[in-house]
C-alpha cells in the first residue's frame, strides 16, 4: 500500500506515530513564509497536514500546490494545541517530513467542495468530479448500508443470491426491450432483461425455494425523475407461500433496515387497501396516506392489494395483463373466468398482485404466480396468443410447469427509488453512479454513439437512410 492510514482514521492515541497519507488537497493555505496548512482529503475524511519552514525552503514546487492535487506525505502525528470540532480527526495533525505530488489538477468545471454552482448537465458530463463531493460520497455510503442490511436479512432467512442472464429472449412485459443483435445467429436478437421474471419462476421449479438478487433491469421507456433506462431492483421469489407471507417478510426486512440504518422504529404491519378502494378514495393506485395524518415527515407505507387481472389497451382495443401474464387470479375471479363473454367482463376480474406504496410513490410490485400449465395457457389465449404463439414465446416456461412446479410468488422493489424516498429527494439520479439524462444520453462517455461499419457487418445490420 502507498499509505499506512486513510485521511479519516488518525486519532489522539496515534500521537508520535510515523504515518503515510495519500489523497486530494481539499484546501491549502499559508501563514506567512514559515508554515503551510493542507487539508488532505480522501473518501474517509480529512486530516490537517502542516509543512514547516525548512521543507518550504527546500522544495520549490510547494508554492504551486492547489486544490485537488493528488499528493503523498510522510510525517509524524502530533496532538493539536486546539481541537477542531468540525473534523473527526480534529484532535491531531501530521507534521510533514516528506511530500510527493502524485498528480496535478487543472481548473475544475464542477465544484468539489463549497457551494455547488455547476448545472446538472455539467455534473453528469464530469460525473467523476461530481462524485468527489462529500454529499455524493455520503450518498453512496448510505446506499451501501441499506443494501448491506437487506442482504444480511435475506441471508439470515435462507434466501439464495442467484445471478440471472443479461442476454435473454424478448418477452412482452409492457415497456420496450433493448435488443442486442447476434453475430453468430444471423438476423437474430437477444433482449436485455426488463426483469428476471421468467428466470426466478424457473428457479422455483428448480426447487431453490427462496431466491433473491440485486438485479439490473433495462427498459426502453420515457424517462422522468424516478425512472432511468437501467436501474437496480431487489428481486425475490418464494415457494409454498401466500400473498401475506411475502408482505410480512418485506415489512420485517424494512423494519430491520430502518432501525439499523436510520435508527427509526418503523411501525408494522403496514395498512392495507384494495385497488378498488384506493381508486374510489384517492382517485389513484398510489395513495399518499400522509394526507390522512397531516404528517409530511413520516414514512407512510401502504399495501395496495388485488389489482385488476386485466386492463384495456386502448390503442390496440384489446385486454392485456395489468401486471404481467404470469399473475394468478383471485380464487373468485378464477371461478368467473370461463363465463366471461365481453371485454368488460374480463376487466372486472381481480388478481393476487399487489403494490407497496411509500409516500405516494410506487416502491415495488409483486404477487402470486400461476404454476398450473393449463391455467397459464388459458391466460395466454385470453390475451390473444394462439397455442402456437404461446409456445413460441413461452414454451420453455409452459414445459417447466409440467415438471412439478410448486405454488410460488414474489416481489421486487426499486432500490434507487427506495433510497430517493429515504433521503427525501425527487430523482433517482443521485443514487446511480453514472445515470443518463432524460433523453437517455450518458454525457460522460457520450453514449449512445455511432459504431464502425465493420461492427454492423459483423452482426448483419444495414442502416436505413430514413
């Protein structure tokens, strides 16, 4: 290691130790010709470094030191005559014996410390500088704490963390897929996953019983504050459970995480409201129940239960799945299914799907899945898929259900959206290291971008002049 300590760990007990620190110059100031003070910063904190007259006179380059230069210093820890209460290392300072400039820094387009004046476009273009800001560093430390708590909890409940493919078959789930051309299979394409839905159901057929994943999901949809083309969701699936089992597990997981990370005692169980009741009372399916308590600072969780099984696609004038085509109907709706004659009849059916809403924002969705191949085939037929089309698109899943598929269900919450709500923000961008703009552009590396003609030839694609 180039350093013996970080810039955030030295304390009074380290007095007289010889140490080596590396980091960025947060600030540099001179007190006459005889002493220089440098606040040296890394991810862990700030340590004050002092340079005395003999070294100043010996090293001419010290006069040129500026903020954000990367330096390495060797020196001795000494206790300050006056403690700086604003720093965790405020009891000590390091008296420099050797100093080396590891890299220089030109004028910054984004303020790393002090008042932020750069606009969002500039921040995203120079994201590596924006992430140096303490606010941003603290955001990702907070994110790590949340994720660590969630993983620890699920591991304790015997869930298996399983990766699922990023190159998959296109399955219609609402939003448009990002597609990837195959070089080997001419005129054939993979899709990037909108979610691991069919994989996690396949894992239940495999007998894994309890699965989870911090999954990357990719959807080619219009963007807004709480949407990005790629985002992270906590995805899980369980076998031999009821809807209530899933909801209770999530409540307990969140209760533990809130206490560990925020030191907040979350009140459980969360209240429940049916989809129909929510639409009647709040005129939406994402009720902000803080309005009922007049407490804008609280975390108001609510389960919205029994979403419709189907909804109307007005553009195509047909019924489509309200959640996804693998969603189980309620027992009462299964009994009514065969007697449905009109589109209106289908729209009256309820499902075993549900949302978790926090402060008027949909945090996640889940439900009980169909595990009976005949019921699944029936749903596909209602959605307008012939037996042949259903087999073409979902044959592997229909086949899997014939090999002893257990009753199962699951849930997924958007991690970036959860963090946004916990921090009281209105955009998920600050919780994604390298986000896209509202137009789906990554300004830092300038993507999407044109590719070479040979790359197109390799995947058998010719561009249209339109």
